[in-house]
């Protein structure tokens, strides 16, 4: 699924108030971090992550790698933080209604 410009803009606005839920440190993208991100995306659909100074990756590399492993879309990368989105498969989650072009 590829996000349109309008959808990306909408998700960036929603992510503005979020606090980073996942921190990527010296172990980079460990299996534990990926599993935690998977569970968080299934519950929330939109997630902000932070790359710490001790990491060997920058935010853009980490965002691309994590999105690829999770089948998610990178919404935004700013400084040492990034936002990813993936629609949840669960029915008990409030889905984010994306705008249509």
C-alpha cells in the first residue's frame, strides 16, 4: 500500500502529538524491538520512534529497515525521530480513516 500525499499529510498531523513509543539504541533493530513495534502497530496503526545517539543507524535508515520488516509505510523522518503507519488487521482497534483522493 502506498500512501498518497493527502494521506501522508493527514498522518503527519496525527503523529504530531505522539510521543516516541519505540527507542532504537546500540543494538539497532533487534528482533525484540521489531516484535515490540509489530505489537504496537497492531494496536495503534501509527507509531513514532526515536533513534538514540548510541545507535549505528540514522533515523532514515532505521525507518526504512523497520518499515520493510513490518510491511509498513514511512510517514515522516525528522531529526532522530520517525513515524510509521500500517493498517491493523484486528477488528477491536479504532482504525484511522484515511482521506481519499
